[in-house]
């Protein structure tokens, strides 16, 4: 894109210089009739060059516009990707909260198991182990561990 803009600016300077020269030649033709035929031929040649320069400027401007359009599309896609990443991070945060809650439940259940095991018999421990395993299975299934 920088090349297209540089080319555009160079062609614009060339066209401006050509127009100034044409204006000077036209004035010289009016004041010196003996050089008017040669000056007129120079003016015609320079007019053709100015037209070619104008074509190049138009082409560079179109290319610049096309490239700017590509930049706009890329920025739009980038913004969409950023929104998608933000949504994924939000979902990740929710998952972390769920894991934290499940870990807290497991910790509480483990503490309860330890306390009951110290106070009671084997049947209560089995019941707590079954609850612990069910909670563990639920966590594994939810998070596909």
C-alpha cells in the first residue's frame, strides 16, 4: 500500500510540474510568435505525458482504495476474532468457577468422611465413599477429564 501511495504522490508532483511548464510555454508562445510552432509541439507532447501521468495517478488511487478495503476487511475479521476470544475466556472463567465449587464440595465431603470415620463404623464410611465417587464422576463427566 505504501508503494501505491508513493507512486501516487510522485505522479501527482510530475503532473503539477507538467501543468506549470505547459502554462509557461503557452505564455511564451503568445509573446514570441517565432517559437510558437516549436512550443506548440512541445505543449502537445507534454499534454500527452500529463495524460499518461493522470492515468497512472488514477491507477495508483484505485490500487490504494483496493488495499484500504483489504485493511478494513482484515480489521473487521480481527475484531470478530477478538470478540470470539473474549467469549471463550468468559466460558473458561465459568468453567473455573464450576471446578472451584466442585473442589470445595469434595473437600467438605472428605472432611465429613474423615470425621464420620473417626466416630462411626464401616457402613457410614462406605456411604460417604459412594457419595464422594458420585461427585467425582459428575466432575469428570462435566469437564470430560
